[in-house]
């Protein structure tokens, strides 16, 4: 009976690769459970009964994506323009307007998307409300720092923003930071007069491809074992 001892080099290569692939597959299964929980949590939040916006950041953290109702006066001369892609493609901006509540607190409201040719407020005067307005939207938390290295730096000097930085936006609008809420509101899809801005911009769908990733890693581990066995089987046939 011919016996072929495992070759050292293929064994030293195969074992760590297989273990790494298995570990990555298990990690993706853990991510799968985490993502499913996050999706369920967000769906529950969105379906909740609307509340008045909270007072503190701690309260806000517990209410992200919850519907909120608010009333106040838009400070139309202090609009912030956040670079965005429209729902059907095409470059434009999300218009963030400070809303002054009755008690003086200011909450930034993402009123929605406008194409580049509607950036100038004079092109959408019908929605430049001057009195107290009632709005409904989803409560959102701003990132504490730039979300990623690939995102450009904000340009407050020219009112061109790539990510939401509430303290910097308050400073650019010459608003007292202490008066500005530590969260913002994404306005719902209720149409504005004249059609712009278009609200309802919140991205609620979360990609969940972790099961496919797990299968891929486990398949790679199995393929490596198959190649290893096939290699030694051929060695046995040649012996």
C-alpha cells in the first residue's frame, strides 16, 4: 500500500488559509445576525408614533429614525447645501434649513433634494415659508467626525458640504452652538409648493449581503482543502 506523507510547503500554506477563510465566514455570520437586528430595529423605529423632538443628545440616540413632529420658523437666509445625488440620478443638493422653535432652540431640517439648477432659493420661492410651519420627519444623528477618508472636506467658506457637521454648520450660519439641537430632522415626503425641495430623502434600506459573503468564504476554505487533497492524491498516483 502506497502512502504519501503530506508535503511541508503545501501544508504550511493550506492550513492557515483554510483557518482564515473559516474565521472570516464565521465573522460574516455574526455580521448577518447584527445586520438583521439593525434592520428590525430601524423598521420598528420608523413605524413608531410621532413624538416631539427630544431635548438632549442622549434622548436623541434612543430615538434615531423615529418620526417626529415639530413647529417653527425656517431661517431661509441660512440654508446649508449638502452635495447629493437625486433619487433618479443627477447631481444636486440636500437643503438643510435651520428651524427656530417657539422656545428659541434651533433644529436643522433636511428639507430634501434640489437639482443643481434649483440651488438658488429665488428659483423656488413658493417653498420659502415665512411663518410658523408644522413638519414631520425622521430624527437623525449627525456623525461625530468625517465618515470616511474618501469623503472630501466640507467647504463652509463657499457653503458646499459633503457630510453633516452640525457645530460647523451652526458656526457658518453664525448661530450660537448652544442654541442648536445636537441632531437634525429629515423632512418627510410631503410635497412642497412648487415641488422643491423634495423630502423623504432618508435611506432606510440597509444592504445585507453577509450570508453570501459567508458562503463565499466557506466555499474558498472547501476549495483549498479539495486542492490540497487532489495534489496529494496525484502524488500518490505518481509514487
